[in-house]
């Protein structure tokens, strides 16, 4: 099930913060990204999870 998260949701805030870091070129540990991807998928935010997963190494 897909559902958007409200901006006030802690997962939404964490997603936004990590995306800002990635876009700024700051190194991120892949496990940090993966853990948030899993949490987002469990919350039903599949689109956000997939967008973040694009930044995982192959």
C-alpha cells in the first residue's frame, strides 16, 4: 500500500535530512540509507523509499 507521509512525520523529516545531505555531496553510510528505506517501506511510503534506494551502491 502506498501512502504519502505528512511532513510532520519523523520519517518524513529524516528522509528530507538525508536527501539534503546526499544532494550536498556529503558521504552517507549505505546502512543509514538502507535502514530508512526499510522503515519507509514498512510505513507504506514506497515512492520515497524507492527514491532513497536509488542512492544505495549496487
